[in-house]
C-alpha cells in the first residue's frame, strides 16, 4: 500500500520537481567523470597530439625565404619563369642579401635553398658578403659576375617556388620527387634518390619481422591456450620476460651474440655446420633476428587472448561430424583466430616501422630504416622539414593500415590481451 505522503516521480521535493533534481544529479556525475579523465586527456594532448600537429605543420610550412628575401619574392611574382628575371629582381635580391648580411641570416637562406640545390649555401653566403659593396645598378651583371648561379634559371625558379610559406617540397623530397624549373613534377637525380629506397626497405624489413613473429608466435600461442593453466602460466612468464628488460639491453645482448666471435658463430663452428664465422652482425639477418625477438610478444599475446576465448568443443564437434584433425583446425578453429592474428600483426608491423636503436646497433649501412634517416635529418642537417615529412609519410602509411584493418576485420574485434 502506497503512503499518502509519498511523492510521485513527477511531483515536487522541497519545491523542486524530481525530474529537475535528477538532471542536476546526472550533470554533477558527468562533471565528476570529466574531471577524473581530464588529466589523462591533457597528458595525451600535450605529449602526443600537439607534437603530431607540430610535425604535420613543419612538413608543409617553411617561411624562411619569404621572411628573409621579401623584396625578391615580391619581384619574382611577375616573372614568367622563362630565361632570367629582369633587373628589378636582381636589385631586390641585392637589397635582401645586404639586409641578410647585416642581420646574419644569409646562412639561414643558404641552408633552406641548399635543401633543393646542392652547394648553393656557400654561394649565398659569399654573394651576401660581396653584395654589401654594391651601391648602384646594373645589379644583374654584378651578381652574375659574383657567381654564375645567379644566371641560372633553376636558381631563380627555386627561390620563387620557395617564397611561399606553404610548400610541398619536403613531402615531395621524401618520395624522391621535385618540381623542376618548368613547374612540372619530376624525379630527383639518381645520386639524390634515396628516400624511396629507404621507405621500401623499411616496409620490407617490417613485413619480414611481422611474418617471422607470426610464424613463431602462432604455434606458441596455440600451445599456451591448450596446455593446463599452471603450465601455460609458467610459459607465459617466460614469454613476457623480455618486457622486464629495456630495449637497449636486449639489442646490446644480440650485438654480443651475433658477433663473428660470439656464441652463435662459435657454436655453429663447433658443431661443424660452418668452417668460418657467418656474417650475422652489421647485416640484414642480424636486424631481423633482433627485431623478431623483441616483437614476438606483441604478435603472440593478441593471438593467445583470442585463442583462450575459443571453446574447445567447436573442434570436437567438427571431429565428431567426420572432419579430420587438419580440416577441423583449418575450417573451424583457425578462422576464429583471425582477429587476434590481424591485431598482433598490425601492432608488430606498425611498431617495426619506427625502429631506430636495433637497426643502428646490429644493422649495416644498407639496413638503415626511415627512423635512422629522420634522426640524421634532425641531428646532422638540422632539417626539421625533411624529418617531419618523413614522419608524415610513416604516419600516412600507419593510418592506411589502420583503415584497411578496420575494413577487413573491424577495430571493434581487436583484442590485445
């Protein structure tokens, strides 16, 4: 029996409708939930999203020429690209170089143009120093006399093209492409065409590492999923053991093992399998072996987590209906492991694309991956645009793989552990 003093859901409590009170309570709960996750969102934004945006920006944004050669860039707007510019453009260049010499930015201009014209940096610095003595026309004849590069149409076309703050040059260079003096897309000279080779090499090494981790990880995951819990737990600890040591330590250990006088070569010669040390260090095989060892758990664990959810009765039912052992495994068991295989292989492949320490320590000169080239661009060349462009290429490849995985398997089916 309902009390006469009970308040109906749509009634009043302390003069406030219960529906309004409920909405207030829900609003407070949501604010508390947002407050709890806000530090995590801020951490992700500061440590991941903002650097990513900065990288994408640097891949296409470079205002150095626009800011340091403003008169020249403006004078070249009317140039049609045929022959060399008129006297006004040379006068503007002379004035800009004089200012650059005073503000000590000639080296910056030369560095930016040197990304596209090899050897132009020293010519810019020399011309800027000499241009300080120019006082009157004709500037064209004087500048060409200082260096023949100023009579080259390609030099002026490069300055005009680089005068825009938004430039595709870095992204094109990351694919061994360039815009020639005629404004057409062209391949870079053979002596500069290295980035496509490195990109293909990075993908090929990553594919091989992914294949080896799958080949080794799938049977081990099946063994872990079918063994008794006590035994499988012990083996799983051994699988996870590499996670307890740093990547650098594991790579250094392989550096010792793969040496010409290391334990592996000594064992092979002791067993009579070879009469001389095999080339394992500073070679492709060393890179793949070390990376496979490091990445094996990343492929194995998603597969194992999926296998643990597959009821063993499925295979037994197939066997009871007349299917042979292999047929029951291939047609009933294996298709259910595909989400785990796809997740593990995707994770390993993406992580392998960004490897730096392992190829640098155990790989040879022909085993440099994209991350090594990016490091050289940052530390040796101080070329943030090139490094950002190479990073953008890898990011694009990663996103394509993600969308392919989502289309074929479905991201909602991904299980990592």
